[in-house]
C-alpha cells in the first residue's frame, strides 16, 4: 500500500452557524479521483475552496505529499477550474493560454496541441467573448493541459458542455489519472471514467 | 516560468486589456481635464488668483482622478475569476500584484503627466513651477496607485465598496497632497523645494516596497468570503 498523496483529516466547515460538514476524512492515491456529491448548498464548493486554500477549514488539516497546503509547491502542483472561468473575455484564446503558462510551468502539451485536444484549433486569435459558453468551458480545460499540474480541482466541469464535450472531458480526466494525476471534482452528471478508481463522498 | 517572466506577463496582459477597453482609461483623464478647465470659468478673470491656487487645483484633481480609476484595478479580475487563478499561482502574489499596479499606473497615472503641462499653462503657471509640478506628479501618482491598491483589495469583495474605499484611502492620500502641493506652490515663489521632493521620493520608495504585501494579504482575505 503506497502512502496517500492527498489527504483530508477531520475536515469541517461551518458557515453562518450552519455545519456544512464535520469530521470529513479522505485519502487519495496517485491516479485516483474523488467525486463530491450532494444537494445544492451542501458544501461541495466550500470543500473545493478549502482544498484550494482560499478558505481555511474550521477544523482539520489537508496534507499534500505529507505536508500542509500553504506552500508554493502545492500551488505549483494544483490547478483549479471553478464556477468562474478565470478567462479574460477581451483577450484572444492564445493570449489567455500563454498568460496561464506564464503564471505556472509549461506542462505536457504545447498550446496548439492542447487546443487541438479540446477541439478549439483555429480559434487561436478569436477574442474569447466571441466563443460560446461550452467553448469557454473547453478553453478552461485547455488551461489544465498547458500548465504543469498533478491535482485537478474541478467545480462542475460539465456545466454547459454538450454530450461530445462531456465525453471529451471524461477522456482527458481518465488520461490525467492514468498519468498518475489526481482529480477532485463536483458534478451532478454521472461520471464515467474508464479505468479510474473513483471515490465518492456524499455531503448532506 | 521564472518570476520575472510572470511579472512582465502581468504588466503586458493588463496593458493589452486597457488598450481594448479604452473608455476606462479615458474616464479619469477626462475628469481631470474637465475639473481643471471648469475652475477658470467659475472663478472669473482673475489670473493672479488662478495662478496662486493652480498647484492645489491640479493636485486635488489628480488625486480625485486617481480615486476614480482605482476600482478598475481588481474589479474585472475579481468578477471573472482571473484573480483566483493569480492567487493560485506558484509565484509570490505580491510580485504579481506589483505588476498589476504598475500597469494600472501606466494607463491612469502617466496620461495625467502628459496632459498636465497643457493644463498648467492654461492656469498661468510659470515654466519653473511646471517642471516641479511634473516632478511631483511623477513621484506622487505612483504612490496614489500603490496606496489605493490596498484599499481596493480590501473592498473588492463588497458589493458597494465605493464609499468605504474613499473613506479608507483619502486620509492616506493627504500627505502626498500636502507635500506635492506645497512643493509646486513654493517653486512658484522661487523658493527651494528639495525637502518636499526628497520626502515624496521617500514616500514612493516606501510604498513600492511595502504596499504590495498588505494588498496581497487583503486580496486573499477578500477571496475567502
């Protein structure tokens, strides 16, 4: 048994005197995915934001490779796609991606390569405001590919994607896990990841 | 990518964005020009009086124009999630933020410097005090951007932060106004202004070195809401 890469120990989150979750425990090995389920307002996004380090957990700790998550090593290893795309609509597709690379480390895929993967080839010089919602979503996936990261934190990655887009996203996720990456995500969509051990946590 | 690359990438990105949203740059500049051109009309044909109060008018207008432009510093990045991504970068946030502030000064502070000579002549300032005015603007407006950034970072998460922002930031702007206005007024009377310029320079270097840290911390706090 190898030691877990991402570990949550006794996590709890209290918001406006309401306990969203308490004593949450999970441990992810390399190549595994964690799916958070639960109704709206059950604390899925709060947990993701705690994992990103935006919020502090009201109790408990998160360990990445055995150390806390408040160092630049963790931030270099993780990537987050949230409700907000983090994409500037006035910039072109290419400018957005090269800025993402400048903020991090260049990853496995070159920019042209990643755009081809998410079927956005030929859109390089298109301002993002001319893209559809689904295309924007795929652009934020491309951002995960062009930067170097091991942990993907995804908040509802399938929103506004069509069937083909969902399939594409699942393929990319499965590939990421096959390469030893980890994924934590929330989704209302039935997750179908080939050959990936998916853990589920139900928040209520 | 190395830190310097990220730093310049932030500046470059913000300059491109400013270029594509020109109205945001034009707004504070237009305000600056309008306020100053209205003064002679309001005061009437009294060139002597106008000349005396010119340094004050220009500096107060510059200060208010800077305040007007502050909100655009982090607002759009906060709204579309770019700021989240910046905070998640492996690079020190304070350095990236300094890049953003520098870009902001280049598009909102620098144009004031370019247009100021015209307005100074309009108000009947002498060439010597015009030189000193430009020097104080060069030293003072970056301080306004740097101090303002702390205030914006604190209020960016609030829905109506504008009022609180003014209350927070204006008192901190007063020292810049006093020393800069005083330097230009004294230059108009032919007195030496070395002391004021030195103090303004010291303020600039202190703000450059110290402002990015609280700004970064405040942004993290705004993000945790």
